[in-house]
């Protein structure tokens, strides 16, 4: 009996078991190959690059919108300044017509031209 026990122990040490309905072949775990890993990394890089470009484009479009609004604001400020000057001119003409000093002034007449 000691011989069969030794044989049994040696088979267990090797890790191969000849039991009923059991395969004696060991399969190794499969992993991705080097080409598959390169393809996956390149695809991830491409996706992140596209996301980066899309976000940059959004920022650029916001810059264009902001610059158009700023140009509208500057045009409105110029129009406001022009209207303020026009208002001051019109009020000064009206005030000059109604003043007592202007009422006592004589009308200007052309007396003559300088001859050469």
C-alpha cells in the first residue's frame, strides 16, 4: 500500500488529476496582444483629442459672440455721445434765442467784400 500512496502523492504534487470526466490539459488565460493594445491606446487618444478640439471650438465661438456684443456696445456708446453733443447744441441754440442778451443784439448784415 505504500507504493500506491506514493504514486498518488506524486500525482497531486504535479497538479494533474486523472479523474472521471476531467481534462488533463491546462488552459492559460488569454490577454490582449501588443497590436490590440496599441489600437486601443490610439483610439482612446483620438477620442480625447476630439473632445479637446470640440471644447476649444466652443470657447472660440463664445469669443466671437463676446466680441460681436462688445462691438455693438461700442457703437451704441458712440451714438450716445453723438446724441449728447446734438442735444447740447440744440439746447444752447434755444437758450441763446430766448436770452435777453440775444434780444438786444442787432442782426448781422454784410457790408461788403474785400477787393483785391
